[in-house]
C-alpha cells in the first residue's frame, strides 16, 4: 500500500475540524427566561380596577332595581344599623384583609379572624333582632329566595375579581384573610340589598339578606384561599 502524497495528506488534514470550531458553531441553548413578577404599582392598579369593577357591578344592579321607596320614612337608627354600619364594616374589613402589616405578613391574625366572624354575625343579629320600623309585611319564600339569589349574584362577581387580583397575596393567615375578604364583599352586598328591599320582616332579613353574607365569608375561606395563599 502506497503512502499518500503531500497533496492528499494536506486534503485529509484539512477535513479534521479545528478544536473549538464545532462548539462555536452551535452555542449552548440558553435556559428559558423566568416570568417577571408584576411590580407593586401594577398590582395596586389591578386591585383598584377590581374594586371599581365590583362596586360598579353592584351599583349598576341597584340602579336598575331601584332604591327602596320607604327610605325617607325609616328612622335614622334603623338606616345606620342596616345600611351604614354594614357598609362601614365592609370597608374596614377589606382594608385590614389586604393590608401588608408591619412585616408584610398582614395585620395580626387575631384581629383578622375576629372581624371575619364578627362582621357576618353582627349583620345577622341586626337583621333578626333590630326593632322593625313598622308593621312587618308577610315574607313569602319566593321573596326570600329571590333576595338571596340577587345578593349572591352581587357577591359572585366581586369575589371573582378578588380571586383574579389576589393570587399569592397572603403569605400568612391566608384562610382567615380570605374569609375576611369574602365577609367584606358579603357585607357590602347585604347593605346594598337592605338599601333596595322594603321587606323588614326579621325572617326575611336573616335568610334573604344575612345568609348570603355568611356564605360569602365561607366562600372566601374555602375557595378564594386557594388562589390567595402564597
């Protein structure tokens, strides 16, 4: 067998890749970029938008259904107990529920849990035990179920907005804080229903209005917490 000539040897050597050429031709694949967390300003804008959407949802229905016709005839104490107080509790409960606290872990869980229970319970106690401003009209099951359905409808959309904007928001006490958010939504919906419905019968107020407030808090503790827990 004859040895290769100089030109043939040069051609064979030219086919051998130089060190590092193959590596440089195909650079290593970069790891996929991690999604960037939303900024605080974006989170704040989303929560404000969700709050506005929830208020508009309830307010639009109230505008369609109308405010109760006997509003001017009701005693100021009755209006304060059935409408003003639940609305104020709803506002305070929502602020406390989403508040960051001193260490960013929220307000003390004792205060959160107390409000989550006290808010719905106080609404039901006032619905059942507050003095009736006039002779209560007979409350039929149809009227009670109708008010309950409407109040739950008013709860559903704000609760959905909360679930969309509070994802991973609660690093500590997530269940109680979620329950407090639900209670705040329920209290606001219940106060709005008291502003609309003229039926002052205690049984109607409790089952048609108050029961929805309790269920809103329970939905917060069971459903909303799945999204809000960090």
